[in-house]
C-alpha cells in the first residue's frame, strides 16, 4: 500500500485514508471501532442480594455514556440521579442509554442478556467507573481500592466462567470477592436512594476525587481513539468535498476476538477494539 505523496511516514500520522505508523506501515481508514465506542456482551449476574433482587453491582461512569441493547431474557434497569430513583423494564429489543453520573443497577428477572456499548473506548477499561460503596469506603482511596479489586491468578482476573453470582465452576475466591463487592455497592446504593440529593452530591465529589489522578492518562487514550477518529473523519469529509475518493481504495476488515472476564454487572465477553486484528489479503 502506498501513501499519498504529501503524507509523511511517522508514528500516528492521520490522513484521510488511515493512520501511518513507524516505518510507513498504514492501517487503512482508521482502526477505531465505529464512533470511538467499545462493545461487549453481558450475562447479568444471578443470585439474590440482601434486598432480594438478583443482578449487577451498582455504579456510575464519570466520563462515558453507556448503552444497553437487550437481546435476551427479562429484567430492569434501576437508575439514580439528581432526579431520583427510577426503574426501566428490560426485555428483548429494549435500547436504553445513560450519561455520566447516572448510577445504574441491572436487575435480572430471568436470563437477562445485553449488548453493552460504551463511549470513549479505553476509558471505562482504565477505571472510568466508580461503584456505590458506602461513604466511609468511597471517600477513602485505599479502602475503595481494597473493596473494588478482585483477586488475580497468573497475572489475569481468575474465574470467568460459571453461574450464580457468577457461578459454579469459577474460582471460589474470585466469585466470593465479586459477591462481596456487589453486596457492599448495593448497601451504598440503597443508602443513596434513601438519603436523597445531598448524599448523592457527596458521592459525586468522592467519585471525582477517586478518578482525578487518572485523568491525564485518560486524555492520552481519548486523543488516540475518539479525537483521532474525529480528525480522520474531518479529513475524509474534506477529501470528499474536493471530489477525492482515494480513501475508499484503502478499505479494510478488522476483528476483535471476545475475551471473557468478570464485570460489575455480570459475566462479560468483551472485545479489545483498540487493538484489532487487521485482515489483509494472503
């Protein structure tokens, strides 16, 4: 593949046809998942919490919007924001999304399966979420870290298979830690719902304090994905306006295999869309 004559070869150079990497290698058309988003498939946890409901760990995202596209089963989405607590029915075909600051809890009432789409690919994976632990935990970074972190085995999160909270067949240690942090987050969620807007504002302040040290790294990730893709699209539009369709000759097929892991709301089959496999002709 050759470059347009006016495009220098250098690390991360973006032009209307793609991105140039060291040595002049071209990834055609940009490698970012559509819209700078990420996608995963979620099997929502079962096993009742202290309030009798089955489902996920309540949390919010501090910078990213999240969408649910329900593909199986039934349940509900409990959300809490400055307007109060509400519940939205989830059934196959339901599509909902919620902005940063919306505390959300997926409730499983039978086989709930969801396709999750996140804005700002890379930021949620880098710690954009904060779980609704009680105030004495969420206001203390070290206590929060201890409550949120799952045991690891061999350098990766252990025990990704199973049912229950999330099931038999996984690592008992990891399963127990998942259940403990879910219960702690449900406790804090119920307190927030009962205590009202002032408690929620204090939780927001604690959440911001927790993530603030990570923001510089998040900005780097965002610049290399969402912002880069926006610039690339601007370049494509400029080229089309000139009647230049050269970028169409650089089309490509990309793929990201699923990776199973424990999530906050259930078992995830996630995709690392920031590092896709780029299929090239044999």
